[in-house]
């Protein structure tokens, strides 16, 4: 093994807020001393937009006409050309997370069409004979918590066959009544979504009740905006024919990396359309395949069951 | 050279003894003495009971002789403590004491009176089994190349390779169908192993996947009879996982040189550990399915300690609510059981969520009778009475957790709530198995009433009575109700048609009957059991239960005369017709007999019954019986034989031994014991007659001797035989049976050549020489007092034995033969004395027979000469390099013998001793200090009267200095 390069960020969770000091050490370790042409450190933050094939067509999606937006990009020279002694060398660094006035440090976010990522790259340039050494390491940016007071906005809901949308033959649906409430329709992203749900009655045996978290990403480009809703996660909150009249908790932890507070910029938007508890039924108990197929269908029919239904705006 | 005077010096044994004896010190009783038994004081007993177990330290109080070993163990032996706490009779008391303790230390820790999950585990696995085929649906195959049975065109090798590829590819689904229960268990064990492997090889994600897949199996209720066992198997894996995660995070905190204490607070946990811990929780929170998400999160509940102080107390109620989402009532109650189990382990003080689990369960109770469940049962072809007991393990556990240290009010409330629900037999059963036994026992009559009211179709009633019986075995109901309870319960039990149901119930109630009633009631119960179990040989299927009944009965009736007067006891024993079981039962009976019988007995009832029992045990011995088993049986039979005594009726006693011999001829240790017993009997007789046998007693004693003489040859062990011959010969001699004694000694002599070089001791082959040496020394010293037979020559036996020793093939390079010859020299010296060192009362030894006759002495001296010549011959052969050390030490020991026993005024002997002294020192192999000591001894001896000649000798013995 020759020389190895490593970056160690001081915070274990690698989470930083705008304006903070990103600090850590670059570790160079190797048996022998190593000659180099300089060591540099780069911080890079980009927003990648990928157009959905659905909205703009296959070709455009393939060409990826939207250019990545650079949020931050700066390099510092850590060490002048010279020589590192054998053994382990640690070079500490600090990077203030400031951006130019017209830019905002968006939160790290990994979506389908929108990707916001921050990386720290360390390059060691070496002479022609030896290969340059590079090490990249992702760090996470969270926006600073808002100061304003958060007021919960609870909401009650009822689901019956009549409230379902996208249903072709309403007559075929079994009768059911589900009531429930959410503790708040706007949530703090670090806190779980909570609520309760009661199956008051259901003609058919319930197979499963699931909670779907959907995000909406909107990408803007020359041709207009592309809006896409995709599922982030799907959590089962009831399995099997649950007891009638007994409240079942609704509880979901937001997957931090794949969600971010609702965000709107000129070029792209990320928001979440809400959850949808989807009861699924089986006409014949124990007949799995049919039941599943049915449940898929009801997921879609439920997801828009109330136009403009409780949209979530999350804030810190 | 003076042969007439002899080589041996004359000894005055009395004077020598007096001069050598240690000064006698009057012994003060009550002083410390190392061998004195250690008496266990009361304080120690108390300490034990305070620990939560009232181990019966009866050995200290009841028996006067205390075995120091057992008494040392008594207070602190952890094994007996466990045994004691498992003993149902003491459990109640233990619970009592620990409840008091709870008042003090605020029940923050689960005490030892809380029956742990581990003890339930095996029971569940044994009880809930199935013969139906099972299937495992896994996404990651754990086995390689086994599954495929399809005949494909591909070569076997290619196919296996492809399958392996499949295995490694994540998400390759594999459904294993048609597994037998054992296969299923093995497969899960494999998964457990691969979980550990994955963890060890740092594949944390794979480990998590395995755990998720496993817990997913718990949502599958096909083959519902197996579900409880499945739960046990899979939660084992979850426990392993929980432990691994906890330990991993814990070890991350240890990094910075300081080890976390057991009760750490979250502030002491470093960021990396916290981050890892959070990651686990986030990962688990995103598991799609409810049941795996629930189980996996519950399994790492303990890790909340790393994050915040209140973590667990926030998590538990949330998880409790989460269970509400599980539709299937069986799956949900097991989920609750798991949650309670983890909760009790991690945070036993959080009672609220336990209670909430209980009340939530009651809310969903009606689901059991709902359509969904009924449809499922019809589909699987399972009847309700066999479905409902599947709930019991989980319900029992939840109930037990809730009722543990719960105030009376809560228990009453729980009971009332249970009563209100329809078809509450299932609940009632769990209440009885989980609540404190005293709580149940005091309300037994109420419970009997409730049981009677229960719906017959649902939960089987015999199970309810069984649970009630179990409680009554632990705690006593009020005095006044006792008989009525028994009557009421037995009225129902006796009506049970199915022998299995019946015996399961009866087994439990026997304990109650034995505890509170006399032999009359026990007899009735036994009779009833016999009546139920005999038709169609039903007993064949219920040996374990019948065995347990016997155990319970004998545990309560220590007096065997009472026990055997229970008329139905022996007929009951006759039900054990399978030999192995029969022997087991016999062993139990004998163990209890040996343990509790204090006095020797001659009660014909006991003797008859126990002889029968012992005979059964003995007859089970065959060529395949293990050594250990034989030893055990022999120990038990010996214990019985030792306990039989007909007092002064010695003839009866002997005839008993004769009978016993004919019965137990296959067990060597028993025969040995019988021989010893008979010898003891002969000596007893002698003692009674004060040494003067009448004609009658002499005949009796001869009968005893004859018994031994004909019994010994049937033994196998050569040294057993030799020692018994010698021993019995001594007994015969003591009883003035001279010719018989001669016969014994001759038999022993003729046996010596048969001694093999190696003998088997405890399964290992060892050289026999040291044993032979020991035996021969013992033998020779006995021969001192054996008078010569008038028809044979002088010292007939000694010569005979010497010939045997001479001809015996000794180990090469061994000096044992010479050592024996040295002993013979000592013997011959002792024989030439005027009065011998010891005598047998009323037997004239050679000293009085010959009265120091010169011819006898001459014979004796001739023998001495021969033996000495042999010794010297041997010393000569040792003049080789490698043997010099042996030569030196043998020479010295020979020198010492001459010094002690020879008359050194004899010139030849004197010269010989000087030569030996030189020989010992010649090659510098000898320890100089020994030589110095020896010389000092000679000088000291020379100061005594008649020993003046030693001064001269001392001058001739130079000390060699090493230069």
C-alpha cells in the first residue's frame, strides 16, 4: 500500500448549517515519505436537475438539458509543494460556509429529479510518475431553523367509498368508514408525523393500511415547468383485519436525506403532497395476489382524494 | 557366625513403643479440631432465605452427623440455590419474602422470583409442534445448492454455481416449501448463525436484512399450531440481533480509554456512537411492513439508553400503540408478549405500558371470535379448542409481567375485567397461570365456580382445572375449603373421557392431595388414576405423567411403612410396564428411601416391596448397560442392603444376605457389599459372644465364612478378590476358624500369579505393580499371626507366597520385587521374636506354638539367608550405568532394614552393612544429608543400653564428601 488520503470531518453526523465553520482534518498516511506538488481542498455544492421523461419526452430527458446549478465552489491551497514524512500526518482545515450574496445554501436533498449535494474534495497533485490522489467526502447542509413559532394545525378526516377519487366503478367498492385525525398538517421535519385512525366499519376484511409519503418536484426550464410526484416512502400502519373502533396510531419518521422543507426557487421546487392512508381490501380473505393488486389500485385512487387536500409545508 | 542366635536382633516391643510414643496431651472437648464437623449456624440459613430462596438446610438441623463437605456447601452452593428456588413448595415463601423486599428497594430490578423467559422457552417448543409441512419465504437464501430438485440439462456444477450467484445477488427470493418441523428449526438456526457471521464480517446491512426477513415470518399464520414455537425461534434471533447492536454501540463509547459504567447517562456517550445509534433507528423506521418494523425496533429498544434518558419510556407506549395495527389477534398477542419481554428486561419499572398492553389486549379480545379468525380456522382445519390454547403462552407471559409485584387492587381489577368478557375461559386460564399463587389459592372456591360456568365449547376445561391445580400446589387455600376444593375438582376430573386430558389434570392435583390429606385420600386418587389409565393400556402414552405422580407421592410420604400400606401404591407401580421407565421409577423410589430412611428396618412390608423394586433395577442390567448406570444401580441397592437389619436375629440377617446374593448376582459392587456385610455380621456375632463362641455361634460364623468363600470367586476384579480374600481370612482368623482362614490365604496366594501387569482403573490402563506391592505388604503382615498348619512345614504360607513372588513376572527395570523381599525380611525378623508384636485374641500364633524353638529359628534364618541372597543378587545386576541411582537407593534401604531389624553384633551382618554403606555412596548418587542423618541416628542409638556395638559400627562408616 502506498500513501492514502482521508478526510475526517469533525462532526460525526456531518451536518452543518449555512454560516457555520466546516472543520476537520486531512489525514495522509503511508510508510514512506511522499513527494507532492501541492495539496488542495475544494468545497462544492451543486443542484442537479433531471427532467422527467414523462413531462418533456425521452430525448430531452436523455440530453439532460438543464445545467447543474453551482451553489458554492471554492478551493484553498492547503500545503505548498513539498514532501510529507512517512507515517501519519494530520492537517487541520476550516471552511466557512458562506455563499455569494445572490445564492442560497439549499438543504442537502436526494430526490428523483432534483439533487442537492455538497462535497468536500481533497486533491494531492504529484509528479508525472505517480498518480494524483483524490478523496471526496459528502457533507450535509441543513438550513438554519426558523425562529418563528410553530403552531400545529390539526385536521380531522373521514374516508368512505364516496370520498375516493379515480374510481371507475364505485358500486364495486365495499362499504367502509374510516375516521381519523392528524395532529398537524404542517410538520417540523425533524419530528415524526403523528395522528390516529379508527376503522369504524368495513364490509370487507382489511388487508392492510398504508401511509404514503409523496414528494412533488418541479423543474423549470425553457419549455416551462415539469411537475412530478413520486413516492418517498410507504409505511404500513395496519396489517390484517384490524379491530373495529380501536384507534391505530399514525406515525412516520421523515427520511431526512430524501425530504427537505418545502422549497421554492426560480428554477425548481420541492414540496410534498401529503400522505394518504390507503386501506386495501381483499374480497376473498386469504387470497393474496388479488388483494395486492387491489391495494395498488386503491393507492392511486386515494392519493388525490381531496383536491388540494392538506398539503404539507414543513419548516424548522 | 552364630546361626542359633539368629541374625535378627531381639526386640522389646513394649519398651520401644513406650519410648517412641508421642507425649499424650489430654484432649479438651469443644476446642477447634480440623476434622470436627462444621456446624451450620442458623444465621447462615437465614441469609440464604433472604436471598430469595429458602433452600432446605435440613441437613444441619435434622441429622446429628454433619458431613463437612455438604455443610460447607450448604449455605453458598449456587446449584442448590437454583434447585431450591425451582422447588414449588418453597416458591411461595420466596415470593413472600421478596415482596417485602420490594417495598424497600422500589421494584426497579426484576427479582429472582420472576420466572424468566428462558424457562418458558423450552416448554413452548416442546408443546407446540406440528407434523404439517412448513415453508420459509426468504429473500436471501442461506443455503447453497441444496434446494434444486428439478432435472435440468445443465450439468450439476453449472447449476450450483448459478444458484450460488443467485444467493449472492440481493433480493433473490427463495421459497422453501415442504419443510418438516425439524428442517424448519434447523433453517432458522442457520439464519441465526448467518446473522452472527454477517455481523462479524461487518456486513451490518445484511444482518439487518436477515433480521427483517425473519421477523416477517411472524406475520405468517399458516400452520397455526406451530406459531408459538416459531415465535420462540425467531425472537431468539431478534434477541441476538439486539444484543449485537447494543454491544457494538457500547464498544464505540469505550474508544477513548474510559469504559462506560453499566448505568451510564446519555451525556457520556460520544457523538459517533449516538450517530450510529440514530442511524439504526432511522433505518428501522423506514421498514415498510408493520410487523418487521415493530419487532426490529423492539429488539433494539435498549439502545435508546444511548440517546436520551427518557427514550425508553417514550418508545414503549408508542410501540404498544403500534401493536394495535396488527389485525390477526394471535400475531398481535405474541407481539405484545415480545414487547413485554423486552420491556421487563430493559425497563421493568415502566408498568404503565405493560398495563396498557393488557387492557389493549382485552379490547381486541372479541376479535378471536370474529369472522376473519373463524374463516382462517376453517381453512386450516383447526378446531377452536385446539386454537385457543395457542394464545396461552403469550397471554401467560403478558399477564405474568403485569401481575408481577402488582398491587392487589390492580389484580382484582384485572380479574373483574376478564370476568366481564364473554367466553372468558382463556382469560381465566391465563389469570391462573400468571397471577400469584396465593392470590388464586385464597379464592379457589370462586375460581371453581367460574370454571364451572365456562362455555364448554371453547377452551378445554381440563386445562383450567390443571392451572388451578398448579396454583394449589404452590400455595395453600384456606383450611376450611380444602376438602371441598378437592371434592369439587375431582368430581370434574374423574369425568374426563380422554385419558391424556385426564392424566394431565390428575398429575397436578396429586400434589395438592398429598400436601393436605392423608393416605386414605391419596389411595383413592391413585385408585382412580389406575381405573382411568388401565383400559386400552392408556398408561403407555402417559409414562412421564405417571412418573411424576409417583415422584410427588414419595416426596410427601417419607415413612416407607406408611407408603407401602397405601394399598394402591404397588398396583400403581405395575402400570409401568416399559422397562426403562420402570427402572427410572424404581431408582426414584430408592433414592428417596436412602435419603429419608434414618433407622435400619426389618419391616417385612418394606423389605418385600423394596426387594422387588431392587430386583427390577437389577434385572434391567444387560450387556449394553453403561458403567455409570451400573454404578448408580449398585449404589442404590447397596443403600438398601445397608438399611436392612434384623437386630439380634443374625440368622435371619444371613438368610437375607443369601437371598440378596441370589437376586443381585449381576452387580459386582452389590456382591462386594454383601461380603462386607456378612463379614461384619460375623464380627458382630463375635462381639456379642465376647470372643467365646458357643457351638451354635461357631457354626453360624463358619456359615458366614463359607458364604464369603463361595461368593468371592464370582467377582471379576482381581484386586477386589485379593483384598476380599485377605479381609475375609482375617475375619475367619478372628473367629477362630483356622482352617477356613488358611483356605482364604491359600486362595489368595494362588490368585497372585494371575494379576495382570496392567489393570483398568476408571477407564484408564495403569500398571498394577504398586497395587500388588501394597496388597502383598498387607498380606505378609497378616501372615505374622497366622499359626502354622500342623501337617505342613514350618512357615508354610510364607514360603508358598515367596515362591509365587519369585515366579511372578515382574516389570523389567523395576525394584518392586526387592522391596517385597525387604518387607519379608522385616516379617521374618518379627517372627523370630519371643513375643509377637500383635496377636488375635484366642488364637495362638507361632510364638506360642513354637515357643522360640531353635529349629524354628533355624528355619527362619535359612529363609532370611535365601531372601538376602536374592537381594544382593539383584543389587549386583544393578551395577550398570543407568541403574546406579537405583542401586544406591536400594542399597541404602537395605542398610536401613538391617540397621533396624538385624543384630549387628553378628560379624557377617556387620560387614555386610558396612559394604552396603559403601555401595550406597560409591557413585555419588546419594543424598549426603540423608547419610549424615543416618549416621547421627546410629550414634544416638549407640547410647542406648545393649546397643554399644553400634559405636564401633559408626566409626567404620565414613561419610563421603563430594569433591
